C-alpha cells in the first residue's frame, strides 16, 4: 500500500480580490433610510462580497495545465472520498492504479512517489469566480440604487445657466385671471402639445382649447402620435408651427404637457434655424426634461423592471395594444435625455417657463375620478343624445407612484416626474405649493374645483401670460444691450 505524501501541495498562486470593493459600497447601504431591512441587506451584501470571492470552491474540477497557463493546487480529496469511488473488483482497482501511476508519471516526469495528490486547477477559475460575484454585487447595487444617482443631474451641472423663480408673479397673474382680467394677446397663435398616450384620451386639452376660443384667441391642439419617439414628434411639431405661421403670419406660443413639452423643446433644439422667427416662446408643464425615474426604473437594464418583466409588458402594451413605439418611453429615461441634451441643447434665446407640481398622497385622492372621455348614446325620443362620462382613478395611481418615489428616493414628484427633473436651465420656474398630480393639467375631475382654486384652463392662461412677459423682458434686455 502506497503511503500518502507528508505534506499537501501549496498553491503556486492565489486569487486576490480588492477589499476596497466593499468599502466603496458603504454609502450605498444608506439609500433606504426609511427601510431598515433593505438597508441592512445591502450592507451585508457589500461586506461579504470579497469573502465569497476568495473562498469560491471549485469541487470536482481536475484538469491538466494548458500551455503557458498558471495553476493553483487544491488540497487532495479526503480518504473517505477516495474510498467512495473505488470498485469492489480487484481487477478494476489494479487497472485504475496502473492508469493513475502512468498519468502521474506523464505529468510530473518522475516516479509515482513524486506525484502531488492535490488537484491542479487553472488560476483563471478563481478569477472568473471573483468576477462573477463582483458582477452580481454590482447588479444588486444598481438595482438597489435605481435612479438615485440620476435624479436632478441637470441641476448639478454648474456650466448651465441658473433658473429664476417666477412663482410669485404666476400667482399674481392667476389671481387676476380668476377676476376675469385677461392679458393674453391675440397677435400670436397658441399651440397645445399633449403628452404620452394622448391619442387615447379624447378630452386631453379639449377644455383648455374651448376656454381660449371663448376669449377670441386662436388655439390649436397638435395632433401628433404621442407614442412615437421624441425625434419623430419634434419633426411633426416643426411642421405644425410652419403651417400655422404661413397660414396666419403670426408667431406661435407653445405649451407642452409631460412628454409634449419634451417633444416641443426637441423641435426647437433640432430646427431652431427654421423656427426662430416663427416661435415666441415655450411653456413646459410637468415635463420630464431631464428624464423620469419611472421610465428609467421600468426600462433600464438592471432595474426593477427586469425582475418582473415590466419591460416586456410595456413593449406589448405600447407596440401591440396602442400601436406605438417603445422608444417613446425609452426617450424619457435618463440615459437618453443626457445623450440628447448633450448633442442638442435648447437654444438660450428661447423664452422658457417651467412648471412643476407635487401630487397629494392623502386618502381623499383614492376616491377622486378623472373624466378622460365620454360615450354618446343614440338620440333619445326627445331628440337629445345622452353622454356617459368615462372615468379613471388617475389621481389614486399618481398618488401611489408619488409615494413610491418618496419612499425609494426621498424625492417629491407629481407621480411621474420629480420636481428637480422638470426645471429647464435658464428658464423662469413656477413652483406652486398646491398639491396637483400629473394628470390634473389635462383631465378635469368629476368634482368641481373649490371656489378658491383655479382650474386647469386658468392655470394654462396664467402660464402663457407669464411667458409673454418673459419674452417681452428678454427682447427689452437685448435691445438695451445692443444700444
């Protein structure tokens, strides 16, 4: 019986892992201060990652060295383990012994007594294992952090012009509007640009257009395919503006809501040389100009949407059901917005007003219903048709999303757009304290507005009036500068 070696083979090299990897992740564990369980889990995952990578086992792996490949010697299997694989046949045992001896001699170039009983494992196995665990930790970190590093990125860019607070002036104008003091000029045409899924909401901006028409103002709603990409809609808006201008010889004031504001801004960024004499200004109402955490968390790789197949669900909904393009939603992610704004910044000479709000998360919103459409029944015996309102609990949905963004990121939002991401650099910003969700601007509630509160149409009028004042002030400043 052959004796076992007196010493086990020592590894010729060892897999090393940078212990600073977990130290760099300490701050990540503080992301969910309001959720101790998640905070503790993230901290534990970061602290144990290095240990796991160093102790990664590779059981049962026996291999010969490849040319120029570094080897790691693992400890030999236990005696019990060797006995478990032996056969009861003496002949089989003898054959296996001869085969093992010949193999050992061919590897070591010497006698069987010189053979190290340890298993020879290429060192890249350890390195690949370390990379695997580090990749898993990085993916987990990315999922936990979500859009925390992206929210407000545009405000942090010190090279961009600062904003001006126009809230106080907006409230003064709104108070005058409610007293029937209207100052919007009829020397321009007003173009309302709806947001995502507006094609499936027939009452989107309808009330506001009727309100403007009663004041004798020319107002249009841009009939664009809202589920199309930003670049496609920008081209359509550009064509709308040119058609209005050449038909009326009047400049256009734009008010875009949600993605409609992003589409409108893109039209001015991409086609400003053709539009600079035809556009008087732009209002972005609740628009994700810098991006949306909701769109990013649903669509980006490594985010929560990957784990519940939300991306696939949204692709089916947008492409198959709504006959749109998923890129319409992808264009609102932070990556796409950063890429677009770096290549196509908004021209600084465009007068811009930014408007953003915060959704209410009180229990009362759970019972609020938004009037999004209506059904017309056949004409009755009295000759009048009957309209049945189609309602949806949009306020409840916005409140739920807003609460989620507060819990996960600690950020205030209207349910879909954070307040930080709705501000355009260099614009006059309106930040009302009144709680208004993302759908309030375009869909009226079945409940009448309180007597002391303005409705959506009055808010749009006040925003456009403020924009007119901003444009006039800018022209005056330019004139003084030229003199």
